[in-house]
C-alpha cells in the first residue's frame, strides 16, 4: 500500500475513531460498575470495551475487508492482504471506570512488525493523534515534534507499573532514581496517550514492560513520525511484540536505557 492509499485510509479511520469515541463518551455518562469484570488482578474490562471493539471490528472490516484484525477483547480474523488492524477499544479502562478523563481508543495497521498507520483518539480531550509512515505525525491538524531536551536531568518521564512483584520492585527502583535525577515521572494509565504525549513534546520519554501490541502499535508510530525513537528496553527493534518499550525524543534514549538496565540488572 502506498502513502497516498494509506492517507485515504487514515482519513476513514479518523472518522471511525471519532464515532467510536463519541459512543464511549455516551456510555460513560450512564456507566455503572455492574458491567465490570476482572480479566486478571487489577486488569479490568467492561461491557463498553467489548461493545466498542465490536464496533471497530465492523467498521474497520467495512473500509478494508482484506485486512486481518487483532483486538484486545478477543475479536480477530485472518486477512488476505498481509495487513492487520491492531486495536485497543479503551486503553485506560481503569481510568474510564473511575471517570478519570485519560483513556483512549488505539487503532493501528501493520504488516508483520511494521506499523504503517496509527490513530489514537484521546477521547476526553477531543484530540485524534495520527500518523502514516513517512508522512509525519499530527494532533488533529497540528504537526507534532518531539521535545529537544538533551539530558535525563532536564526531562519529564511517563511510565506504567507492572503487576508482577519482582518486576514492580525493579520498576520502583527506576522510579526512585528518576525522581532524584530528572524533572519527575508521571503515571497516567493509558500507554497510547503516554506515547502520544511524547510525540507532542509533553514528555521526553515513556518506558514500560508487560505491554501488548494493541497498547503500543499506533502510539509508537506517532512517536517515530514526530522525530522520536522507539526500542525495547534491551535496545531491540521488536517493540511491537517484544513486551517492553522505550519511546523517547531520541536525545535522552541511550542515557535513559542505561539507567533503566542498571536497575534491572541489580
């Protein structure tokens, strides 16, 4: 698929993301915790997640029937084109449940390990972050550029914490180090929004382990198209399926990963 075709498809996906975002907003007004389930410890899912993913499956299959589909809530299909939609209907479900306005819908199109289109709807802020590979990154119509900070000391970071106890202890050690040696660390609760805020220059970097492809696919493309750099925590390239990610403005990437890996190896 060439850039022109991807841009046309991107415009259709933006319409779908807005429609599904409006559905989620309406459902939030009448939301009750009776529809809440726990997939695992502290990993929540609601009837709204499932309904939103069903809508995405229907609408994305209509605009590009040849594409496969991989959704967090279990919707999937094999495609015939080699391309696959990778979707998280509500990234930040715990925030949604508690009416904290930091949750998003993440939609990506990938061929193998290469993401070529990404849209993240920051629902509460009426902002669609989007990118087509090779065409730059945008927040609605605003062109995005990562920050210019050169050092960890001058940087603000964002992360998420793993559930497994040993990993949590390691990440708390990283958190403690960065609090002392940077401008701070935030935890927003939506990896897709975290990534978009790196692309927007609000944070210098986002790092986390234990993530899935639907958490990072769209947002990571948006970071790279805004001039940033993305890798696994071990500096590998398979961040899409590698279960760890560091996405940065590029300038602080190596310094941050050195600090992180020092703590992980202790």
